[in-house]
């Protein structure tokens, strides 16, 4: 199966509030993508679903390079999508870049985010 990345421009870096997120809804019933901006202007993208009970990570609190799920306070590493501490699980991570002030998210055809890495 061809896993060519499709880069989607979702707007400017300033469209995402610092320590906040923006949600990208995808066609085909796939889990939405939450794109996060940290206080130091780094950008991360995860499936917008906590690995614990499916809470919307985009509604969580961003602190450092982590987000706390609003439902049960699971802390998710934004770089890997992995739960921290004693919790285990992974929100799929999605490749994302800032190019000339524009945020682009990489999508693969008919797939969800990748697994936890590192």
C-alpha cells in the first residue's frame, strides 16, 4: 500500500494559541487531529483521543511539551503521544512542521496516526 505523505496546510502558526490547540476534522470517520502549540512555539499533532477513555486532548491543558486530558488527568507527551508516569497507552502522533510561518500536517491515505516512538 502506498504510504505517501500528503501535506495539508492548516493555517499560520498564529492561528493556534500558545499553550492551546486547533482541531482538524478528517473525512472517512477517522479520529480528528489535535494540533498543539507550546509556549516556546513548538508544534505537535496527535490524534484527538486520549488512550485512556477517549477524551478530547484538544480540550486539555498544555504545559511544557505535554497535555493533560480533561477527563481523567492523564498526561500525554506531545512529541510521542505516549502516556507518562504510571499510565500506559498512546495517542497516535502525526507528523507536523512549520514552514515559513505556515503549519502543515502530514497525512497518509486511509490511515490514522502513528504509534508511540521514543
